C-alpha cells in the first residue's frame, strides 16, 4: 500500500516542536501496516520556501527517509479543470497535483490536514481515499483491532519479552522447532496469552492475523486466498482444568473480532498432549486440510456465520437463527462462577482468578427444576442475572448442546455434572432432594456470547423483551429472534 503524505503531514512529523500529538501514532500505524510512505516532488519545493534556512536544511535531510515519487503523473482532465477554474495560487495548484497522483492510481490514498484537498477530493468522488490524521487512525484501529482482553481468570496477555523462553514449559517446542528460541526472542514486542498456575506456566497461546496476500508455499495442498487467524503457538499442560477449551474460546473471540474467514493451526501429532489437543480442536469443527513441509498436520476451521443447530459445537460460537430462544434466569451466586467473561463491573475480578474447570470450559452444565421442559439441542438461552428493576441484567447467550432428563439417582446427577457445574457435590445432593417428585434435569450448554452493553430489567421492559417486573418468565420463557437481537444490541 502506497500512502502519499501531504507536505503538512511531513512538517508535523519532522518539526522540532510537536504540533499534533497524534502524529507519532499515525507513523506507528503506517509502519505496523507496512505502508510505503510516499512524498511528492513538490513537497521538497514547498519546504524550501520556509523562512528559516536552518529548518529547511534539517527538513531536506529528513526527507531522505521517505519514498520520493520519481516522476509526476500526467495531469488528469478532471484535475486540469480544477486547476483552471478553482485554484487561485501556487499552493492550490500543488494540492491539485498531489491529488492527481491518486486519480492516476500511482498511490492508494492520501493523508492530509488540508481541508482544501478534502473538498477537492469530494468533488472528484475520491473522498474515501483521502484522510486526515484522525480519520486514518480511526480506520486503522477499526480494521486492525488488538487482541481481546480478559479481566478474569488467570489468563493474561503478556509481551513475549516479559516471558522467560528458558522456562521448561517450552522444551517441547525447542525439540520440535529448530531455532525456536531465536524466533521467540524476535517476538519480544508482540503479545501472547498465558496462564500461570502455582507460579508455573500452564498454557500459552500466540495468535497471528494473516491477510489474503500471505504466502503458504510450505503447505500442501495450497490454501485459497482468505483472511485467516493462525493459531501460531498453542500448548496446554493443565488439561484437567479444561484450559484447552478456555484457550479455544479465546481463539474464537479473536476470530470474531478480527472478522476472519478461516482459522488454522499447524501441529505435530507425536506427543499425548498434542493428540489430546487435536481431539479438542476436531470437536469444535477443525478438520485436517493437509500437511506442512516439516511434517506437521494442518487443521482448518471455516469461520462463516452458518450455524448447525444439530451439531452446535461444530459451528460454535455462531447462533442458529432457526432455533427456539428462551429467557432464562440465573441467581447472582451462580452467575459469574458459570460465566466468568460476563462479570459485572461491581464484582471483583480477584474472586474469579483461581482456575476451576467449570469456569474454563466452553461446555457448561445448567441444572434446573423447571416443570416445563421444552429445551432441545440447538435452542438458545438468554441468561438474565436476577437482581430487580435496576440491578437485574441480561448478560449471556448460550447454545443448548444436549438435554438430559429422567435422571434416576443423585449419583447419576453428580456424575453428569462433574467439573462443568458451579454446584458442589453437597449442593447437587440438596438440589436432588429439594422436591420429592420433581427431580432436576440437566442442560449441557455452550457458552457462546457475553453481551457487551448489558440491558437491565428496566431496559428489557422498554425493549419489549420482558412484559413487566412481575412477569419475568419462570423457568424458560420463550422469546423471538427479534427480541433477542434487541437485547443484544440494547436498542
């Protein structure tokens, strides 16, 4: 991508006095995106007119770090009309000639703080390719979001440079990949997800977004051109804590945020830990695509919005639109334990840092005594954290994976719920004995989505999701897709 920088941008960047504090961020993004920073030959001429000779000399030296356009494009007819009819002085003509490079497709866009250039761009119909600093930064940040952050659990984002590559956790990578330490050290300014447990590394995840121009010469068969999220490095040792699912949820969250077409990972299948990880990936829709030159297998997961309500795990986290949707209440004592990413602002994240299997798992268990039991595979549940008119909030959407009814004993209930419910063994026993005739049933859920702007009960009534304070659905209250959308959008 070739970006033509107007003279005022160069002056902002190279002047001894800071005139626009966003200029550093602008150039940081240009470097991060590997854009070629172009300067028009007329920029040097403009700078030479500066009244301070010393400043002129300094600027001319600094211009050598930019890519100078070697020639000027032939004047386009539309540009010539602007020069003849609108331009009043030499500076106006220079602005038109800078726009002329864009019209002739010698550059891909222009960055300028000059409102005159913007007005001309609108007249020429190329305003979408002419940016001021603020608009360019907004576009860059929107199209290149940072990694999703997690405020709870022991998952943290850390710079590679803050992690010891000598940790024995990375020994298997050193055995499998020649030059691993060197690769790791070169990533010092990039971020990865890590999980520490009792002072030791328990899991590590590095993600990389790749655009349609990425080369995959070492993968057979060849990939089609797509935007992809690569699971660059993934290892989980504390599998009993279901960290594999936790880190896979992080992968899906980032894939959604980055709007990729596909997710892939290359992995050896030599060790038990690798084989277990492959099984988890396959459960969530990854299929073997091919192999890499070094012998790794290549697993791929399409990431379109198509959802399979009969096999929701295969298309997780997408929601099937042709399913029934139910409004479901959950008590505050259980809410954040089961759905840690849906933590409320007035709750302490410190209370949820310890690793517990039910917190880490994508697949959860919800135990209910409801008399009406219409739930089936593929249905959606909108969870409402109880709390009254102002404090009660809708927070989470989950997909029903399966329903287990007609449970015959408390021992069977405990066995079904192990490691995926917030209820302890004693609580499950109490739950079993609560009603003599109406025994609980179990819903296996997939924790799909945490609502960012959560509507409270007052707002849910305004949106028409709930009729009134005294008409909150008991058990499972059926709602429509439109009502769900209003709750998710909070408008």
